[in-house]
């Protein structure tokens, strides 16, 4: 990184008055800030998201091997949630195992209810047909009351040999239970005044916190009325970077952040672009509200390699052909800056032109 440094540590508290960030590790000195960007995301217990303490490639590989063996050894798999993550996971399991019983449980009356912008009827019809073909059952309007996410060890990321009970008195035996519904936004380290009733950081269209112009928030942790997707982030980056620069200029001139000039505003995306693979060869995508495409497009755009080449390039600044797995020594090596617009977005934008 040319202009900056990476500090590794788990933040325990952010103090707005003293402008300090404190760490859980008492040995780690607090950091002072003039401008803060909060981007702590959402706590998710799905096995697809790595437990916090995994830092090395070797441990990551072990984690996924353990999850993979648990899936292999289970006949009845219950997934809590029916959002994009839960459905994609079910599709991946079905692509590998024809005979497993796969059940998703959601408190909503439709799949994908976490998508804020509208998904068309066409999308929903295709999705339901495909799930039926793949024998992926979804139970709607039932909230899982036992076990709860608190029973899921953050390190293990699944429960084995349990009975799943719902508020509608359903009782389902499960050899494997995976919790694929978001648990909460990770705002516990911030002052309560920053947090809205949904537990999110309340941002303006400038990405500044309402009432705190020197504090920005970005990504899943914010209150922006948009589906929480990584794919939305590249178009937001130029807006927040410009605004941080403007606030920095104001502070350097001895002014308060609220005096910053010519701030840009982000316009919430109206259309819903979603690419939902169901294993490497199947899936459904909504390109525009009226344009819904099926297996081939979804597979080519995402399902066949889950965009791993593109993300490799994005995160390392290298060509996909240079791709190799990181070993421990490489973990800390410096990477050049990624291109500001992600390959994922470019691919979906290209698909939108087809
Ligand atoms: C299984 C799954 C599949 C997904 N698939 C897609 C997809 O196909 N397409 C798509 O567009 N989006 C997808 N998403 C959503 C996407 O991952 C998120 O929108 C994106 O990661 C949000 O980025 P973020 O930077 O806001 O938060 P995160 O990526 O969650 O990053 C937050 C970071 O903050 C750190 N952090 C939190 N609290 C602390 C603390 N106290 N101290 C120090 N560090 C802290 C976390 O460790 C983490 O590194 C998926 C999500 C999941 C869970």
C-alpha cells in the first residue's frame, strides 16, 4: 500500500469524543483518527464466511475440509434462511450429492426476501421451478426457535445431529444444521448514538454518519436501503473517496468536517441485479426487472468458477494466469492496488448488454 498501513487487531471500542480506536488486546496501543470509516459488515455464521481467528491458508483449507466432510457424512441437511447465500449453498450441495435431503427454513413467505429492491415474478417463478427440479425444499413462514444461532459455535459453523423446532411447532431431525441467515450488523464497538433501531449505522447519501460529518460508514454495516451485496460497492467507492478528501481538506484548513465543500451524493440503485447459481451448471439471474435468464448465463457469469479468478485479480492486482494458492510466507506480502471497478460488476454489466 503506497499511502497507508494495515493494522491487524480486533477493535473493542470506538470513542468519538477522544477520537480513539481501542483494541481487545491490552498490549495494542489505541489509534487516533481525524476521519473514521466504519466498515465492519454483518455477522454471519455460515461456513462460507471464515471464523475470525483463521489467518493462514493452511487453517482456511482445514476449515473447508471439515465443513465438506460434515456435508458428506450427513443425509438430512437443514439450512436456516432462504436468502441468496442459503439457496446457493443448497444448490452447490445438490450438484455434488443427488441423494441428500435438503431443507431450507425461512420466516418469510418468499425466498430472497432480504433483497431490498424488487425481484420480478418471472425471477420468482423460474427460481421456484428450479428448486423443485433440484428437490430443494423450502419451508416458509416458520421461524426457527431451537436451536438458536447462539448454539452455533463461531469456530465450528454448524451443528450435527440435532432437532430443529419452529414457532409453528414443526420439528425436523437434522444430521447437519447450517445457519445461513445474517445474525446482526457488527456495530457493537460504536457509540450507541450512531446506531439505528435495526442496529445499522445511519448514513447520509454522502456516506457520512448523520450528525457526525467526520465519520463515514461503508458496506453492509450501513442503513442504505439497498440489498447488501459486494457487487454494489465499486460504484460507491469514488463517491466516498471524494467525500473523504473534501472533509480532509476542511480539517486541514482548521475547519470542522461539516464545512466540507462539494460533497458527492450516492444514488441508491433502483434495479436489482442478481446472479444466483444453483451449482456450477444451473441457476437464475435477473439482469433487469423484465430480463431474467437461466442456467447458461448464470453458469458463465458466476456459477462455473464462482468468480474466483476475477476476485483473485481484484484482491491481488495480478493476472488470473499468475494464480496460485497463498502459503504462509506469502500471507503478508504486499499487493498492488486493485482496479477500482470489480471484474464481477463488469461481467454483470456486460451480461446486461446481451
Ligand atoms: C455466504 C455469502 C455469500 C455472498 N455472496 C455474494 C455474492 O455472490 N455477491 C455479492 O455481491 N455479495 C455477496 N455476499 C455479500 C458480501 O459478502 C457483502 O456484501 C460484503 O462482504 C460486504 O462488505 P463489507 O466490507 O461491508 O463487510 P465484510 O466483508 O463483512 O467485512 C467486514 C470486516 O470487518 C471486520 N470486523 C468486524 N468487526 C471488527 C472488529 N471489532 N475489529 C476488527 N475488525 C472487525 C471483519 O472481520 C471483516 O473483515 C455474500 C455474503 C455471504 C455471507
